[in-house]
């Protein structure tokens, strides 16, 4: 679901009908993006106001941390825990300086530099090792120590609840030795702080996390969104609504400086793969469904053949709706926006997520139901006044074979 960029008011509309998202299993899919993850927290806060139920939450990197704070707490305290985490990581002296203290670009750069030099409270701190003076030959695997994050997760996440089957929980990581993507899933193994930390162990900032004899890095190295995993694992016999919350926008202005070039490169790197994968997955699944629909039009003797029925069952699936929400950054944000943890920016990101999702839920005409159509419908509301909806292909009406 693309961002509702045409929402101009600072307060979301609170009147009018809401989209009914209670009729299908609901999955929340959270991309990586560091400090921008406060946007995801705001999105969830807005969703929770009207729709308390959630069946599955999957995340990568900062999305894995937000996912753990959601799935690892009772519904009535989830937003509170999210707020505690984001207040904590924006509580350093440099992070709490008022935004009006300086030009906003300079302010953001100061905050990001402070995070790089001194670390982020409750998240990571610099390694104080003289071996780092050796540069690239230093016998360490990262510049920062994430022990503070482990303590934060242990305090803010109830891991007994997180491992309860009430909500499925999945986080993506990458095996350092094989380069293969892997998902830690509470339906497969017991999840601990180490699994969440592995999903966010982005090198060379953070060291790999050792789990059961293997070492893992940030899942965003291979894929910055867990959408494919969710679609692959979801039973084809059940309808599904996916709220996909991404933190980097594929579209942007032509850069004019080195800093803007680096920011643009980062946006394209982390967003184009997501957009491409979303479109490719939807097209592939819709083609499968179209073939299944064609099979059903075969003459009865062929349709009843066991092998034909088996193929049809493998190709058919209930309706899937993917609502794609993308954070659109502000003019003063820099290449360092994903490690700029000032309280001012965190609060702005949270508010933007809350406003965008509330505005979207207040406009059901943007999300015309596709629940009666087998296949995948994607709602991409990124562009102002140019909402993009892709529906399954329609076959010409041909009576089924006799």
C-alpha cells in the first residue's frame, strides 16, 4: 500500500466509514530501515485503534524489532511498548536537542553523527577496542556492540507470549557462510532475543549473531521485506490481507549533491527490490490462478482426472489483498536518515505513519474490495491522485466443459 501522500492535514480524518479488514487472516509485513522504523510503529498504532486482531507479523531488521514488540506483548500494551522503545532510542543528549536549535539539515546531520560516534541508548554502543586502529585488518567483525539491544528486548518483550501460537511471528536473517536467506518462525522453533538481533545484524556496523552453530546477518542483505515468505507459507485455502509497510520510496528527485546521491542510491537499493518482488509475486500467483480457472473449463472427464485435479489444487488459492504503504521522506532528510535517531525525527516518523494509515482506512473507495476474486490484488497508493490497483486477469466467459 503506497503512502497516502495526498493527505495534507497534520491530523488524520476521524469520520466516515472504515475499511472492514476483519473478514480474512491479517498479516503485517515490516521492512528494514533503521531509525525510519518509527513510521511502522505509527502505522500499527493507527491500525490498532480500529482493528485489534492480528494473525501474523513478519519483519526484517528494524521491522523484526517492531514485530517482536507487537507479538511479544498483550494487545492493550503493544502501542505503549512501541512508544517505550522509540523514546528510549531517541533519549541520548544529542537526540533530545530541540529541532529549532539549528537549521534542520544541520540538526539531522548532528544527530546522525552523534549516533555514529556515541551509539544509541538501548540499541548499540561503539566497540572500545584498540584493534580498530588496524582499520580493515582489525580482528573484529563490527564497529558496534549490540548488547544494549539484548537487554532492551528482554525488558520490553514477553518471549513466552511471543512464542504462543496466538500470533504467528517470523523474522528474516541471512546465513553468513552460505549466503542463504532463512526465517526464524515461532511455529518452527522457540524465538529468543538472539533471533531478533540476528535479523538486524547489519554488517559492518553489527556483528553476526551465533545461533545453533551458525552465524547470521541482517535479512535485508538478501531481501528487505518478508512478503515472499508470508505468501509462500500462507495456506492457499484461506484468504489473506497483507499490510506491507516499507520505509524507502522508489521514486525521488534527481540528486544535486554527493549526499543526495548517496541517499538516492540507498532508496533505490532498498525499495526497487521490494516493488519488483511484489509485482512479480502477484503476477506469478495470478497466472497460476488463471491456469487453474482454465482447467476448470475442461470437459468433465479431464477435470475429474486425479492428476489434473492435483495440478489445479496446487495452482488455486483464495483471494489475497496486498495493501502497500510506503514512507515518503522529507526534503531535509539525508543519506543518514536510517541512523538519525533524534526525538524530533522519531516523533515525525511515528506521526506520519499514524496519519497515513488512518487516512487510508477512512477512504474505502481507495480500497475497493477484491475479496470475491481469486488471485492477488495489490493496492499501491503512493502517487497523489494516481492510486494504482492491480487486479487478477479476467478470462473471457466460456461455459465449463460438460
